[in-house]
C-alpha cells in the first residue's frame, strides 16, 4: 500500500522511469512537496526540473515547466539544456577562447563558432550526488575535475533546491576552486505558465515585466558587441509590463540577431549582489504569475526561438516559442570583457548565487 501513495504524485512522473546508471553513478527523481501539497520534481541528471505543479486562479493544477518523463529522454533531449543546471560557464564565450593568468584556454565549440553553457558535457550532462533533506529541500553536489571541458581548476559545486509554502522555488548555488578559474552558474528552466499540453500554447500573450534599464546587444553569432545599451525606445523595454509577442518579431537588428529574445538584461541593482526583483510574468488566461528575484547582475531572457515541436513529459509537445527562460547569471563572454562584472573565482573565495522563482495567481 505504501508504494502506491509514494507514486501518487500530482505530476504523474514515476521514480522508476528515472532510475538508471550513467558512468557508474545512479540517477533518480526527487519530489519536493510543500505544505499546500504542490510539487517540484527534479532529477539528479543535470539537475533537470521535470515538473512544477502549481494552481491557476480556479485552483486547477498544471505542470508549468518543460521537461521529460523518463531518464532516456532527459539524456537524449532535442534540447540538451531543457530545464537543467548550467555550468561551468553559462551563456556564450566567443570562439570558446579566453585568457586567465596570462594563459590561453580553448573550450569546445558547440554553438555556431562559440562555446555555450559549459560545453557538450557541461553540468547539464553530469550525474550529481543528491540528498533530499525533508519534503521540501534537495541538495546536489558535483566536483568538476581539473581540465573538464577545457576549464582550469577543480571546482566543487553545491546547489540547493527548496520549495517553500509560498510556492517559491529557491535555488542557491555555492562553488569553490583549488585554482583560479571562471564560474558562471544558472538554471535553464523553460517556463510554460499556461501549463504544458499537446501542443503547449505560445508565450506571445503572456505579460512580462523586466527590471532592467539596459541590455547587452549581440552580433549575428550571439556574442556581445561590447556595448551596454538603454532599453528605452527598443523592443527590449519591459520596464512597463507588455505582451512578449508585441515586439518579438520587430524589424530590429537585435531581434534578428537573436531570432527573437535571446539577450542578457542588465538588472537594476542598488548594490552588488543584493537579492532583488528581476522579472514578472503573467499568463492572462490561467491567471498564473511568476516572479523572479536574484542576486545576479544579469538575466538572459530566451523566448524559445529554436524549439521544433518535439515531445516532452506525459504526451506534451513543445513548439517554437512555447516557453520562456529567465537565466539569472553574469554577462555572456565576461572573461573577454574586463569591464563586465568579474566571473573569476580564486582559491579561498566562494562563489554564491541565489535565485527565487515565486509562483502565484492573480
């Protein structure tokens, strides 16, 4: 009898479908449940979130994140970064090259001419050591070896997921290194506030607000041009809430370079590292809302411009622009831009980051 209760999840995902062994390490599915009975489901393969079950204005619960319902599909996803942890370096590094301490480094090229999200075997493709602490918290650890994906230094990472009674998914990151290295961690959650479906509805009519007066323009390979531009008078002005679809196909060089939104916003901060409001998303039909708070200086906003309608969990399909990502992080190509906030981590220093995704209804 006990077994049935354990498997009676809101999300309908089954632990056994996530249990296998990859490179000698066991994968599993972990369910976080708050006092209201809502759920977040996470696998320790790449820290992929497979379900966030939250209510709409009428109390109907749906899964608002894109993912898969078994470990093989997670591993072989057409979108390798689908709702996974990202590291050692989130976002792009031009030509995969950077210099640290006078030494040149070359990373794998996996996005046009550039390195993206820590490379093909980055943190999204690793089995983390996971330990569930009570019903609402999960701690995951990973040691990134010296030279892994071309990065210097051995890096120890801890990521803690907590699902609070306020329907907040809190993600806290901690990293240390034994040798000077670069670190830029984030989570690449693909949010679909209407609820995933077949097909999952477009995000065009969702209302978005972003607390940023500036954004980072990119060239045609999605690398920063080096400028930091005002959002005023551009399709990137979300200081007053507006529909995502309003300017997503605007006749604008930046929109064309990103095939929609795929840009880093420079978040408004009173002081470096403060936990502050970054964005709000409202889905007008269901009334669901998502608020984002982070300690990070930037937030890459990606409007799912390359999805092909591939299959996800429980029969859902994911067409182009059926999700939006708010990747809280440092700026892209930072190692090659000394005037961007530093991504260098030294021995005896601690990398710390905190991001909160708060779900609500209006």
